[in-house]
C-alpha cells in the first residue's frame, strides 16, 4: 500500500472539498485505503455530492492500530509542557482557520453557518482547556491506616484509544475526545461519522501542522463501522473506547468492549425535559427554549425534547414560542442568513414527520410548521405542537429536529415525575425565579446536566455526560475528562 503523494495532502487554505478527501490519515501520512471503494459526502442542503472519502477495511484498521502503538511510548514520555504547547497550537490554528472550518461543517452537515461558527469556537476550546490540564496531572501521597507504609498513587495514560464520533457536531465531538486523550499521553484512532468526515480530515491536517507526531492521531472513514471497530477492539494493544452516538449502538459497542475488558466511555441518547414554572421570566424562558431546542436545528442530544409549562404561563409561552419559531429563516447551511438548516438525511426527515404525524393523530394541536417543503434538500420546518398526549412517540424518542412539543402541568411533584418518566437522563432545563425551588427540582431530576434559567449547558470546563441509558463517564471538566484516559497505579512504599 503506497502513501499518497504529500503534495496532495489536504490544504486548509482551500475550500475545494475534494482537498479534504485525499486518503486515510495513518501514521502522519495520507494513504489510499486497501479497498478502492469510496463513500460519498452529500450536502444536505442541495443533495449534491461534495467529495468522496476512502472506505477503510480491516487491513487499514490494523495499520492504524500499529501506528498508534508505535507512537505510544514516545508520546507517553513526552514532557507534559511539550504536550501542552502542541495542544495550545492546535487551539490557535483552529481559531485562525475558524471560517474555513465553519464553512466546511455547514457544507457537509447542513448546519446554519452561525451554529457552525459557534461549534468551531467550542471545539477549539477543548484544546486550550486540555493544554492547561496536561501540566496539572497530579498523583496522591498518604500514609496507610496501619502506619506500615506510604500509599503513592500515580496516574498514567491508559493507552491506545478508539474514538467514535457522530455527525451532528463533527468538530466538537472529535476534539472533546482527542484533546484530553492527547493531554493524558494517549495515542488515538478516530472514526468519524461517514456523513461528515471532511471536518475530521481537515482537523487532522491542523494537528499535523501544530506538531502532533506521526501515529499519535489517526483517522479512518469506513462504511463498515461495526466490523472495523470490532477488529480494533480485538487488538490487545487497544485499551480504551470512547463513543458518542445513539443508545442502541452504544449498547452494542459496550457488549463488544466487554469481550476484551476494554474501558469504555459512552455519551448516548437524550430526552431532555424543559420545565417552565409560572414564576419564570417569560422572555428569558423563551430565549432559553430557542437555544435548547433550536441549536443545530434540534439535532443535538442535549436538545429540549419535552417542554413542560405550568398552567399559568402555558398559553403565553406556547404563543411566544410559535411566533419565534415561525420567524426563523430556513435555508442552506452555508447561507449566512440561515437560522435553521436542513436535517442530515432524508431518513431523518421521514422520522421527524412520523413523530409529528403520530402526535397529531393522538390529539396534539399543530401551532406552526408540520408540513414538508418541496424541492431539493433535507428540510423540515420549525414546528410547535401543544397538548401533546402522554402516549405520543415523540415523548419517548429523540426527535432530533426542529420540533417543539409543549405540555401543561400543575404542580412541582407532577412535573418532576413526568420529567423522570424516561430511560434517558442526559440534560434537563428548569426556568423559575425561585432559586430554592430551582435547586430543589434540579436535585430530583434524573439527569447528568441541568440548565437552571439557562438553555445551554455545554462547557469544556464542566463535566458533560448523563445517567441511566444516556451513558457512562464524563467528558470535559476540571479533571473528569482527562481522568477517562488515565489509570491509577497504586505503589505501596516502605520508607
């Protein structure tokens, strides 16, 4: 297998999308896949093919693991300050190239350009944050209770990591895993979603320029993710699996990882309740709802999926949200004026339509939206429904689109019970002027993250993750994220 001529490597200065599909990124080189098959990358706004990326096979996966293994010792032994400076340079280059990256994300994901710009800033921040954390990895020292010896705990990199990321945040979901792994001293193999692989390859070129050594980061695209992932997890040198995606796929990956006793971090599905009490600031609640529901056109695991409004504010909130949703401009992601871009695929549109139709048949009232537009692109209009029945499928499944179902509630205990009536527990949102009530309800909601009078919870400095069927482990935070890529070694010392 020959490496692709280095003159054809992806060039971050161009917006020729084919420049980001020159080969698999293995051991610091752009390589042709063992198979001649290609994966088309489609613009959801136009349904046009932007480029085609390699379809990696088992041989390519083995090469990636070998590259990560060969680079592991040197990277593990690289001084923390040097690792930190490389991560800091990744951050700086991402900020310098932010407009290119945002345009790329908008093209392959369909995301509104304003949201894509926000994603790039958020994604870059994981490198800045973990550059700082790389030099703050500390151990523990104490005396055994019996006094016979000292207890020394050293934290060491866990080893080679397989990272699997989704299509909805192609930059941020990658950097949220790569940055702490590299800060900890691990080498990685990234398998991005086949719908949005160009961003991952563009970032790989940035890592290389920032000084990440060959083999430390490897990127594979494949149309056979299950087979390729299973092969990598079966290699005894792989020690970590980190996955972001659906709960069903997460369960399958956990079963596969269990065969080989591989440490696993899972950021899975969500069904976030958005609770508005009568005493809430109406405009602030509407602002929060628009962020929590419509960030990335609703294609986010943290998106408000079930909106519960207390009876005294119910009609005013429904009317206000409908007006705001109707005012959104739907269009191509790369259009700077677009506020709601297309969905990722036609299948996604069909699923959203199914959920809306099911709710309406069950008695929900359609306040706005709800009808499929004509023409090219995978679009679904911003939609608001009220009086959604408790048995509606959209209250149990992730909508993953610009649809806001509103339900009425009367008292605190009732809404807490309804909010917790799901197998998921990723995020939740509470709006009230009563801080004591807000904290009380937050403590009873079964979710890993709570937005109290705030529609956005994601922050590289805070631990991101869920409970119940929404996942295992945390990403980000003062120590949580980097700890996922380290193992504690206990040394009993007799002085």
